[in-house]
């Protein structure tokens, strides 16, 4: 590894930094979805829908107070808020729920920009490193007149492009995966909003 870092030139180091950064972002997201949100399965989604249709706000608040996933947090907070503010209007209650949902979505999207930067910048830095390497190689050719110097220099310069792509492609795959996970949770939050407002209207 260190050999390639040396022969690839100075641009290998910022790409390596982006690789470490993207790895940290991916691990953080994997921890979020598979550890912190591990209870957010199909059964949970069915149960929360059933409880919103059949249980009182008091009972719903008790059931979901210890859960940490976005659906449970919104349902629990919205239920408890209604119990302490029963005279609130529908528009105010709807605004409150939307604010809660937006807050949860912001948490889910936290640090997505890191993967975005790694996906965009890594190949660009790799290409820049290759161009700089080729300029040096042709400069050596004009000075020494030996074509083998160009061939060797170009092969070394291409390491930066290859390394940049090796960083960007996995980051892109995980980025798309995380976006799809977020979209799924956002769809469920919209359903929760509808059910909460429906329940609110039923109590008027």
C-alpha cells in the first residue's frame, strides 16, 4: 500500500484522507441503521399502525416511550403533547408533527454530505494526479529523449485515477443504499403523520 502511495505522487494522500473519511461515514451509518434502529422492522410498523388505530393517546405514549427509532419518537412525542394541550387546533397539531418529522429526517441525513464529497472529489483528484504525472513524464521525455521514461511515468500517474475510483465507487454504492433506507423511513413517517391527524380529528 505504501509503495503505491509513494509512486502515485502527492495526490494519493488527499484521496487516502477521503477514503478514511468515507469509511468513517459508512460505519457511522451502518451503526445507525443496524444497531440504533434495529427495532424498526416490519412487525414494528404493523404494530404501530394498529395501535394508532385502536389505542388511546395515553396508552400509545406508554408503549413507545422507550423506543429510539424515528417513528416511535414522533408518535410518543405527538401523543404526549396532545395530552397536555388538548385545546390545540388541527393546524397547530399538524405543524407540530411536521416539525418533529423534519427534525428526525435531519438526523437521518446527518453527514450524508461527507459521502457526497468523497464520491465527487476522489475521482477528480485522481484525474488531476494523472494529468500532473503525465505532464512530468512528457517533461522528462523532452529533457532526456527516452520514451521508456514516459511509459513508466504514465503507469505511475494512472495509480491516482485508479485509487480515486476505488474510493468513489464503494462510497457511491453505500450512499445510494443509505438514501433508499432514508426514503423508506420518510414514507413511514408520512403514514404516521396521516394516522396521528386522523386520530386527532376523531377526538374533536
